[in-house]
């Protein structure tokens, strides 16, 4: 009878447990450690140097340095916010080393 009571209490605890909207592996806040941009709410996993730990960071704002989106998912400069484009001169070496940096500009604005 005790086993049934314990099992019932455990089942009730699981049923009433409210999941936390902040994840452990995905849906990470800015400043939390990450391995790929998919894990971050901001969709930018940023590192300062090749030896530093990557952390979630906000996307680049207008007139800020940015990186074009890459397959790697970890950036030295975050991609631009929605509605902005990263004006960058892409090179093969820059694509391999993830160092194609540019400036975020308004996609609808006039280019000077």
C-alpha cells in the first residue's frame, strides 16, 4: 500500500510540475554559454577570440559591426537585427576563418 501511495505522489508531482520557459539547452538568455546560435533566444552565439567561451549575445544594431550568417553557428560579430542587412565584402578566406565582417545597414534605406 505504501508503494502505491508513493507512486501516486510522484505521479501527481510530475503532472503538476510547470515547465520553465527558459531552457537548459535551447532558449538561452544573453550571457549564457552556448555551442551554436540555434540555442540562443537572440540567435547569436558570440565569442571574442578563438580561445574564448561562446555566449549568447544580442544581434547587431544599425551601424554596428556584423558578420554574414554562416554555417558554423558561432560568430565573432553577431548578425544584424531583423530588417537590417550586413554589408560585407565576402572572401573565400574570410568565409573559412569566419572573419567576413561588415556594417549593419537599413535594408530599406538609401545607400550612399
